[in-house]
C-alpha cells in the first residue's frame, strides 16, 4: 500500500523538478543568448569579374502559406476531394530582397564600338543588363505562425522552402518592376560623362542596348551563376 | 461429411476472394485512376504582391566575387533530456570593387594615347550579402525563436567577412581592375592606361 502511494508521489516530485529545471534553462537562454558551439566553412569560391552595377531595388514581400489537409479519393477516373478536419496551420513570412542590375564588361569587345570616320561620333553597343539577387533577409521577429492543436509547427526546413519560393516569385515579376529601364538609363548616365572625358562631346556619344525585355527573356537575363554553389 | 464439405467450400471461396482482392489491388496500383486514396496538402505558397520599397541608381564596378557558405551550429543545453540543436547553412556572395560616386574631380584624363585614372579604394560593395532565402536548415531539434535565428545570421555574416575580406583578395580585385580597365580603354584606342588607387 505504501509503495502504491510512494510511486505517484515520486513521479509528481520528478515532474515538478523537471519543470523547474526546464524553466531555468529557458531563462539562461534568454539571458545568455544561444551558445554557438561550432562553425565550419563549406565552400569558398573566388571569381574575377568586371560588372558595372547601375540599379538597386529593395523589394518587400509577405510570403504566406496555408496548410490544409485534403482526402483525395480517385475511383474509376473520378476524383473526389474532401477537406479533412485535422486542424489547419498558416504562416506569414515577411522578406526583404535586394535586386541589382548590372552590365557585364567581362566579354566587352572592340567590335561593340563604332566610331565615325572623322572620329567625332561614338556609338557603343552595351551588353544586355542582367539582374541578380544580391541579398535576401527574413524578418524572423515578424514571422507569424498559426497552428491548430492537432498540428505541429512548421519546421525550419519548410520555412526555408517557402522563402525560396517567395524569392522565385519576385524574380518572375522582375520585368514589371522597371529595373531594366533604370539600369539602362543609369548606365548611360555613368558612361557618357566617362566617354566625354576621353575627348568626345556628350552629344556625340550614343549608347544602345539590344532590346526591350519581357518575361519570356527570364532564362537569359536572370543570372543563374550565383544561385549555384559549384560549377 | 456435410461439415467437411462446408469447410471446403469456405476455403475455396475465401481463396478466390483473396486472389480477386490481390488482383484488384495490383490493378489499382498500376492504374491510379481506378482506385486511390491519399491525404494531400500543397507546399506551394499563396500568391501575394511584391512591394518596391526603394529604387536606387548606383554606379559600382565589381572586380571580384567571393561566394561563401557557412555552417552555423547553435546548441541549447538542457538539465534534463537531450540538448536542443539547430544547424543552418548560410549562403553569401561578397563583392569587391569601386564605387564610382566616390571618384573625385579630374579622376580621369587623357594625354596622347594614354588614359590616366585615379580610382577610389577597392572595398566591399554592399554590407547585405547573405541570401537568406537560400539558407538550409541542416539539423533541427527543439523550438528556436527569432532572436536565435538573427544571432546565427549575424554570426554567419561575421564569419563570411573574416574569411573573404583578406588582403590577398583586395590585391586580386585591384589587379583585376587594372587588367579589365586596360582592356576596356584599349578598345577605345588608348594604348596605355595608368591606374592609381586612392588609399
């Protein structure tokens, strides 16, 4: 009989002790911040370039995801979709993305320069501008999750996947953001005075680009090289 | 005798049903349109607009790009049970070059077939160089708040700077700037290019 009472009592004591210890750990974390134990480098790649960055856009986006479970039944070619009442979860991730447009002079060639016979007029055909994501930053403080009792929180892996999708969706909107016009205008604003310093009159210098850009050009204008870790 | 006959019939019937069920399952497996039941949820994000916060005209010439990945590991010790741990891999691209807006009056002039350039010092072109959208959560145990993630981000940035902003890399950027600009001005008919960097 004594033993029967002793075990539950011991269990309650251990639970209370455990709770107290957990609370203490949490306090320590809040006070001392996280304890970084180790960090190692993975990849370091150095590349020589010659790029003139002429436009920078700061883009803000709130990435949202609603996770609703459905029961999908397929019978004899017909699909029936039923929403399951297992509980939903939602997340909103604010993100700031820095886009920059540049002109790549690495492969610039003499053939892209035309001079008039008298040497007064200069026509320069510049390479097409390209856009890349220079940086992206998640506002972790403002990230909000709403999770029902039966569901677990989103994992960091899932959140990282949504963030990557968000950046991709911003890139698909690049042609509509007007960054190419800004890049071209500013390239001319930088280079014309530079050519004038070489002895040309500013009114005699003409800078041209290939064409207007649309979403169809996405594979061409978007610089994929920096999205890959290794060649 | 009758009991044995009934038992035999039951066995035959059960066997036939089992074979039919197996065949049906196999067919269903081959043809998902026949019968399939699954619990699904979408991993695609919702369509939301992007808002332009700022547009800036810049004039930065990049001569060296350093792509770096850093693994940052954070651990939270627990008195009871296993420690919480979060391991994330950060991706960053640091760009070294010159900011043309820092060029002083008379930074470029010509004399005969020579062009003279006085350039501002090579430096890190932007302090925002981590692409957090490419961050990968390598290992995760426990719940981590925004502060912990921000600290990991800052730690990764410090490590990337320490590893990338070396005198050797600055020298390499300057050497490349000389090479690239000499080639560029050669295209414009200048046989010689004299380049000097302000310190």
